């Protein structure tokens, strides 16, 4: 029995009257790479953002290991919003990489990477710097350590953002369409870094439109549609013989 | 018309002008200090999700922005001793009054500056486990302050000009000293000319610097 890293139970979320997540269940095991696919507006980003509580879910539970994310059980058993410090602490255990990189523009690449370790984890500066240099080397940016983000290409910015997330030594990495803002010729360099990360055994949740990546790298693929988990299975099964017509239809459209 | 200018008089009384300029500088200094500190608090409060913080800040800001500064100064001058029991000097009272006035404007500058930073920066800061105050101090404010500096400088320049309102409350700043001088010398043209030039010489470089900064930072974005 593999250790469960993230457990989601009946997760629901609405924006106003619009229900965006309609009760999602999911278990992600340690070291697993899960790809989430589905049409635009199906709730993929929202679900990912609920995992590290950038978005507060309204109902259900999300667990990181044995820690409930964002809420605690009160004496009566009802869920109440957790203290900000505890929410921040559970977030720090997950790395997140978003479509728009969101590097800190007023800091050099190195400063971006050591910011979390020094300010949040209160690690010694020289340790943080040493680790940052080795991470930046790993994502192929050792020549860009001291430059500012605005001078980097999109692919380089995204690799720097991955290094920044990894510097926190996260237990899970969450990716939200990490390549969809990139010029086509820059997509490969970012996917290569993610492949290497997966091969190292990192637990990863990847919302992606890169079907080739999902097929080759993911252990399982989850298809979402209209706030529901339509199906979840191995890439072979999903891509060759999906059990749900919505999946077949979606794949036909994107793989054309 | 042949009017003979006598600028010599101004030079003879230069000590009076310098005395006035020092008071003007003092009022500006204290008003800026009060305005910045209180303005930061007001700006942050007005962004809060809590109505109890947001509503008083909004009321304060809108009240001070929609009434004349002179009325505010006179009101504070007469009501501060009654409300707080504090008997301030005229100069201190004007400094406080202009400080509150400036705080309303600085507060709006802070708020607009912070709001101009994209939500993605907050997300990135929170995703690495930063608290609200860490995100604000380390990520948002350093970027926002850049955008605040040009409007801040403009506001600072108007604040210097507003110190002349102190003359209405018998504060011996530049305008008041100038008026006294006119009463004894009967040379209003010379004295007001020099006064206007003095303000322009102080304020124009400030406005110029603000425009330069604004252009430079616009180019870099
Ligand atoms: N902050 C928000 N406020 C209101 N509605 C929102 C908000 N965020 C997302 N939504 C809505 O929720 C729905 C799901 O959005 P979400 O971003 O999760 O979809 P997605 O599957 O990631 O789509 P895409 O592939 O386009 O990124 C959409 O209809 C969107 O308009
Ligand atoms: Mg999305």
C-alpha cells in the first residue's frame, strides 16, 4: 500500500452562485505524477488552487498527509477556517508553478529563489544560496543567477519559477499550465525540467494542455468537465480507450 | 505707468524671509511625517476585508478630500483643544491639520499603488508560505512604492504651498512674515514677487524630478 500524499474528498467550490467544483474525490500517492486535463472553464485551476488553499473550498476536505488543508475541526466536529499561520505553513509544504511565472520583478533570479527559504523557513543565508545555486544549475540557469527576471525569456522565467518552488523542499509540486504562456519553441525546455523532476520521484500534479507530456510522463490522467471528475486512469487507458464519451470527445478535439 | 521697483527692501529684510522659510519648512516636515505614517495606515485599512477597518478609513479620506483645507485647519485649530484637552501652539496645530489633510491624499496614493500590483504577485508570495505582512513588506510594497513616488512628490509639492494657509492662523510662516513686512514697508509688489519666486524655486525642481522619474519608470516597464 503506497503512502497517500494528497487526499481530496467531495471538494466543492462556488463563485457566487456559479458552482465550479461539484464534489471532487482524489487520492495522490507519494511519487506519483498526476495530469489533469479538461476543457477551459472545467475547474482545473480552481481545484489546484484549492489544494494549497489559494482558493478556499466551501465543502469537503483536502488533506496533505495527515494535515487538513485550510480548516480545522472544531469541538463540535464542524470545519472552521484555520489560523493564517497554519495555512501558510501547510502551503509552504507545496510548491506551485503558474502559467504566468510570477517571478518577483524587483529581485534577481537568485534572490527570487532564496526569498522563501530565508524569510519563511528562516534558514541561514549561505545554506539557502548554496541550495539555490545548485537548483538553478539543475534547471539550466547557472549563467542567469544575478540577472533580473525581465531580461529572461519566458522559458527561462518558468524554469526560475520552478527553482523558486523547489527551494522550499516541497513534498508536492503543483503546476498550472506551466507551458501555455510560452512560445512553442520554449515549451520543450520547461517540460524537460519537469520530466527530470518526475524521474527524481517528485510528487506532481500537473494541469496541462500538453497531451504528449501527459501521455509520456504522467502515471495517471484525470479528466475534468464542468466541475466534475469525469474519469481517472492510466494514460494508456485514457488516450486509447477512454470509458467516458466526454473524454473521447475532448481528446478528439485537442489531438486533432 | 512708471513704477520704480525697490528690491533692495527685500534684501534688507532677508532675515525675516529666512525666519518665515524655516517655519514653512518645519510645518512641511511634520505634516509630511504625519501624512505618510497615517496615510499608510489609512491606505492599508481601506483595502481591508473588515468593514470595521475599511469604513472609518474611507470616511476619513473622503471627508478630508471633499472639504477645503483652510476650513479643516480652522476647525482643527478651534476644536482640537476642546476634543483632546491638548493646547497646541499655532504652528503645531497647523502641522497636525495639514498632516491629517495630507494623510487622506497619501492614503489614496498608497491604496492605488498597492492595488496596481498584479494578483499573481500575491499568489506567488502566498504560495511560498508568506503571511500577509511578509507578502506586503517583501513583495508588494517594494514594487508599489516605485509607482507611488511620482504622485507622492506631486502631493508633497502641494503640501508646501498649503503651508501658506497657516497665515490665517497667525503662524509666522513665509506668507505671514511677508504680510507683516508689507504693513511696515508698503512694498507689496516687490515682496509678493520675491515670495512667488521663492516658492517656485523650491517647488519647480520637485515637480520636474517627479516628471523625470515617471517618464524613466514608464520606459522601463
Ligand atoms: N476568482 C473567480 N471569481 C469568479 N469566477 C471564477 C474565478 N476563478 C474562476 N472562476 C470561474 O470558474 C470556472 C472555472 O475556472 P478555472 O479557472 O478553474 O477553469 P480551468 O479549467 O482552469 O480553465 P482553463 O483551461 O481556461 O484554465 C470558470 O467559469 C471561471 O470563470
Ligand atoms: Mg486554468
